[in-house]
């Protein structure tokens, strides 16, 4: 599974991709929902306890650090 995270000015969109080009799961969260890497990590574990890689796209530098730390943990 590949996890994709798109951090925009109002939302964070997360999708899980398997073998298909269509996402198996898609979630959208308000960008002010997560303030720490731990909070975002807990949500990722609910979505998928394991994934083999991640793609991160962001236009919000402050949230990029938080999400990157969550993905690295």
C-alpha cells in the first residue's frame, strides 16, 4: 500500500493505493484538526496499520513538518 497525503490551505486529503490506479480509501480532514505528529499518526494507524511508502505534497510548511514526522514514525 502507498499512502498519499495532500496538504492544502483548508484540507488534508489522504488516500491509500494498492495494486489499482484507483484509491482503496480516501479521507479528507480539516487542516486545523492535527496539531502534533502524534495526533496525525493515530489517524494514519486507524486508516492503515502499515504501508510500504508515502507521497507528501504540501503548500503549508508548518503542517509539512508535523505530517512528515508522523510518516517517519
